[in-house]
């Protein structure tokens, strides 16, 4: 169990370094890695029922994308871009490679290339949603900032291996749970029924 957790943490660090250097592993590789890590958790704990549920879920799973693509999509949606407009321009090949997002210019080449190479998956991800294949803790923090405007120290506390005191509505928690990579979990920190909810985002334990 400890070995599995260590491997997952190591892979997070490697992926973070690769992203910072501008490299992006193939999407299918991260999808495979996330799925097989989850299977390893379940096999290690001899949980046949969860294995069955997991395999059934894989067959019907939503589109998987990396955290950089996720952030590009959420940046656009948070800044007033309509889903259909994004998809129309991507399909026509007229989507600009650079857009003004807040006070900076953001490069969307990654999204454009994804649409060109994997149009059905891109369309589904933008229109219906997605799950991220693998999240680093900085990737989770970036998602909180882009989607909800939450900032470290001001709105929650970064404890190194988990994030504490995040206040979100029920709907936002549900969305976050559906999008976060399987190596993370959203856990209630206060009694159920509180509004907004106060949650913690932490690495998933092997048995989860």
C-alpha cells in the first residue's frame, strides 16, 4: 500500500516537471496510467465488487483529458465563451491561438491540436464534460482558481499533500468530484447540510 502511494506521488512530481518544461505526454498515455493505477488500488485490496463497478464504469467512462487541456477549456468558459461558439470555431479551424484571459495572453495551441486530432473527444469534453487523467496538486490549485476564483492562503490552506478549508456549493462540489483525477478525493470537513460546504481535497488512499 505504501509502495503504491509512493509511486503515485512520484508520478505526480514527474508530470508537474514535464508540464513546467512545456512537454505534454500523449493523452492516451495518461488515460492508461490513471486507469491502471486505479485498478492496482483495487487489486491490492482484493475488492472484487469495486473491481466490477470500476470495469463497468470504464466501459461507459467520460472523455479523459490532461490537466492542461482542462484548464484551457475552463479558462474559456469562465471568461464568457459559449460552448457552441468554441466548438464551431475549433471545427472550422478559425479559433485563434491566443486569447486575452484576464490580464494575460494565453496560448490555446494545445486545445486546437486536440480538436484537430481527436474531434469527437474534444466535442464531448467541451459540451458534456470530462475527467482529468492525472492531477498534480498545483494543477488542482489552478483549477480552483480558474473555475471558482479561489486562491491559496486567501480562500483555503495548502498543507503540502492536501488542501484544507475550501468553501463550495453542493453543485460545485459535485462538479469537482466529477472532474478531478482519480488520484484525488473531495472530503467533507464539516457536518453535512452546511451551506456552503467546507471540504478538503486530498490524495486518494489505496482502498478508495
